[in-house]
């Protein structure tokens, strides 16, 4: 007989990441280049400055890391002009989402989020046995009015990913300002800005204004996207010191390893790498939009480094056919979109191979239809 897990875990389906490239090559016996456009990584790779710092640090890995992430927090605090006690670092921003659930949710409490948003907050709420209140998106965007209506005395957390993964749409500054004006003060807003560095649009909210106004927001950013360090697992949060002290009660000691800390600190200084990556992303998105338009595939203009595309057939069919051609994309069924794929922007050669594979698959589909 097996031990009984907590009943609230019954509904949790463990997070299922895309398969690593090596596994796909092995399973499908693929030859030639295989392009992983599935996990919104930076196709330009890590910042060269981060790599150099990483090499210098390797000889020190027999030491535990600095638990306080001092150097990285110091740099982040300077960058955002806040005190160091308003900055925390996590094992990816996913850790910080989970910590906010561990720290603020109990049975009987509620977390409000958009149905189809990035899945970590949903898992966190369930882990805590709290009630998950999922608000349907409105025209593929957060329905902030409906989210406000869903907030009540039991609400402790609201999670907003801006832009939303997997849709790539944005809650604008005007709308989010209004939302925060009306959100009860004691509710913590977890504002996940994983793709912020890619965005130049003026209507993107300046979330630091909320922090400076003393609001209860936890602003989350990551080194996994534009900085190209997804494999090292490092993200950070900015919030009032009292909130971060609460989060630190539930985190593991040494949650961010040595390599991650030094590489992230170096990457933060590599503005040229960020600019290069942003340019590549903008050009790649335009290219993909054009191709989706060519085949009349519904898609959304994206503020992130991926494009959401909804096909006229089950996405598994398109996904499988693309994968056979060496292009790995991401079906987003678990987010509630059975026909949609999320396609991460690649390098120019990767985008060209995506376009070639898409044209073959679309012709095949149209032939069948
Ligand atoms: C909205 C959002 N938040 C968080 C993450 C995870 O980031 P990290 O690698 O920092 O845990 C992702 C990754 O895809 C994301 O899309």
C-alpha cells in the first residue's frame, strides 16, 4: 500500500516541458539540423560576457554559493534604483511564483488569474489547496475588469503575466494602472514580466511605478529569456522588503547556484547582447507573421519572443509534421487551445527552416482538406 498524498495534489498535472532536442533526434532518428522553437529561449545563445564569467567561476564550485546573492542583488538594486532589500533572486522566476503561493495562500484563500496564462501559479495554488479562480481571457488578452470582479475577501494573490504566455498579448499601462487603482490594497499582485526586455512599446506599463507608490506588487523578471541563461535557472523579483522577507521564510537555502549568480550579473551588463537579441526577435516575428498570413493561419501580434498561431486542425497534426521535418514547436493544449502552436522566434537560418517546413505542411494539409 502506498502512502497517501495530500488530497489537494490530486488535480495537479505535473508541468510538462518540451522534449530536449537530443531526445527528439533519438526518437525520430532525424538527420540534419533540428531546431527547437518550443521553449522561448534566446536563439542567439548566452551573452559572451556571461560565458566568460562562468568560466572564471567554475574553479570555485566546491564552495556553496552566497545565499544572499549579494553581487547580483547589488547590481539589480542599482539598475532599478531601489534598496537591496527590495530585490530577491530565485531559481528561475518559477521559483518566485511558487514561493508567493507557499507564503500567501492557505486553504480557503483564493488566487485569481487568467485562464490560459503561464501555468506555474495554477500549480502553486493547487499545491496549497487554495481555490484557483480562472478568468477567461477577453479577445486573447487579460480581462482585467472581470479579474477585478473575481477578487473578494478571500483573494490573497492575483497573478498576471504581461505579456501572457502563450498568447503574447499585453495589458497596457492605462488598463493596468486602472486595475491597480481598484485592486484592494492587501491583495498581492504577482506581475510576471518574463519578456519585458523585448518590449519597446510605450504602452507597456512601467511596473516600477507601482512599487514606488508602495503598492503590494511582486515584479518578476528572468535571465532565461533575452539574457539567454535558461539552463542556469535564475530569475528575480522586486517588491517591498516585508514581502520579500516573507518569501524568504519558505525558500530553500542556496536556491541560486554559483554559476547562475555570476553569469546573471555579467549578462546584466551586456547591453549589446540584449540589443542584438531584441533586433533578431523583431525581424523574426515580422517574418513569421508574413508566413502565417500567406497560409491564412490565425495568429496574434506578439510582444514577446514567440508567436501564437491557431491552425484549422488539431495542433498535434501540425506539431508532428513539423517535428518530422526537424522543427520543434510547442502545442499549447494544456493552456486550453487545442489547435494552437506557440512558435519561438529563432535565428534567421532557423526561421527559414521553420518557414520551409510550414510551407510543406500547409500544402499537405490543404491537399488533404
Ligand atoms: C510568463 C513566464 N513566466 C515565467 C517563466 C519561467 O521563467 P524562468 O525560466 O525564469 O523560471 C516563463 C517561461 O517560459 C514564462 O513564460
